[in-house]
C-alpha cells in the first residue's frame, strides 16, 4: 500500500454556482488536505479522505466570502470542516473513474459521486515520483443545509441550487 502526499502547490479545488440566474460566480478553497493511499497501478484500490477548511473559501470578494462563512451558508465557526470519505472507486474506462463517497457539510452527510481522470505519473527534476488527477461533479447545496437565498425582482433567485465542483490534484508517491 502506497501513501500519496498531496502537492498543495500544484493542486486546487474550485467551484462555480449560478448568480442571479444570468451569470456564474467561481471560487476556490485555499486550505485543504487529501489523504490517499492504495496501489498506484490499480487506482480502484485507493482510499481517499478530503478535508477542506470551510473558512478558506475565496471568491475574490471579501464581503461575499464573509457572507459565505456566516450562519447563512457554511457557518464556519460551528462547522469548520467539509469532508469527503470515499466508499468505492469504479473504473469507467482506461484512465477514468467514478469515485463515490460520503460528503459532509455542516454535519449533514450525503452520498456524492465525482468523475476522476487519471493524468499519469512522471518524475520531477528532483527525483520525486508524481501522479496527477482531475475531478469534477455537482451537488445540490440545499441538501447540505446551504439554503440561504433571495428572490430577485425579475423573478428567480440570487443563488442557484446546483454547485459544480472541480479540481486538479498532484501527489507525491512515498
């Protein structure tokens, strides 16, 4: 069993959500960790745990970020961590997988599935063996207690329910 150390400098977890039903707001989390172990030759054997500091949300608007950290959304003071624990990994085709697990936001746990593409392995100039992945998926934020919204004068709502999540991850095999 190999342990894979996250290379934070070459990794990102991002999201996007509809705003006022006419555009998309994008953001990312600055502070997260991923524990992953398994056989690098058979990714379907891996065990994955993702831990994200909810207070590290960044949409490039401090006022919006403070609102997202508040009780209206993540309530970061009471629920500082968002987690994902894998329960199964299924190979879809050559370098593509479906990773299923339990996603917990604000102490509400629901199953979630993400599509993962294996990017391959390479050795960096310092002799470190690296492995890369890209993932994407979507969740309904309201199912996790993120229900704040406002009606806009033209009809519709301020914040969409569906949140698209994507990430690019690089690990050092050890």
